[in-house]
């Protein structure tokens, strides 16, 4: 079974600084997707960034970027120029490729990010 | 376009009772999945529906069941409630038009079992 591990239960960052959240996963599949989801205190989870395993280029979305190391099964999220609105729980998630016929996500336990003004 | 809508947002039940939670996906989304979120276990997959058929099921007892209607709306039911069923239940939908399978989540239904 696939597992996703987030080793940092809590992290903090100064406003305008950069922070990196860690995620490792375990799978025997070669075709899969990785996601970072953000869950603010209002609880609605929203997608931050997505990475397809077959793409070597790291995904980037504005201030958010990932460092995808397929061989090491590592998928970290870097938040640049941190803003107060970035404070939330961040979940790393894994999904098998399209051949799996399911959109089931396996989530890590989450990292609570605090942003210090 | 309206987002994923879950009702009720909050509810309190006692042990032994049953509960039904409802989820209306984003218009045009045909796949709906449910997750249970607790502080101890995190986010755990319950089940996934597509076109009224259960496509996948997580490792939960038979007390947890669900269904999907022809308009893609979904319900989940928990019978004989236990204290450990207290959780935030999240519903998510996806358009099934892309292989990336991004899930769009609702705000959840917070269930407290006393």
C-alpha cells in the first residue's frame, strides 16, 4: 500500500521569508500524481500544486514550487515570500496514475504552518 | 459556479444513533468521494462513486455506507454510531475530464458523537 509521510507536524516562518515543507512517499508504481493541498482554519481544502510523476520538471505556481525527487521519493513544497494568508494545514497527497481507475488520494498527516508577522 | 456543498455543517448525535450526510458536487462533476478527518488518524478515504456506482471503498466497517444519485449528489450514512466516529467528514468531487484528477473539496460536516 502507498504511504505518505510528512515529518514536520508544525512549522513557522516569518512573513516575507521562505519555508520548505517536506514529504516522502512510498510506492512501487511508476505512474502517479502528487499534490499539495492547503486547509485553512475555515476547513475547505484547496489544491496548491500538482506534479505528474512522468514530468521531470518541477511544478511551479506563483510563490509555490516543489522539489520532486522521484528516485528518492521526495516531494517538498517551497513557499516563497510567505504571507499571513499562507497560515494553514498543508497536506501532501498521492494518487495512482490513470490506469488505476480511481481518484483516491492517500494523504500525509499534515504540517501546520504558522506565519509570524 | 457553486462549489461542493455539504449539509449539515454541524451535527451532534448520541451513541447508537445513525446519521446521514449529504454532498452536492460541482455542476458537471460526476465523481464524488468521501474522506474522514480526525486528529489521530488524519484524512482517510471512505468511498468513491461515479455514475451511481461505487468505484472504490476504503477500510471502514460496514456501518459506513454511501450512495450516489442520478444527479451526482451523494449521501453517506453511518449506522450505530460510536464515539470514535466523531470527525470531520469531507466530500470531494472531480470532473473526470482530466487524468490529473484534482479533487474539489467541500467545507465538511462536523459530526460529534456523545
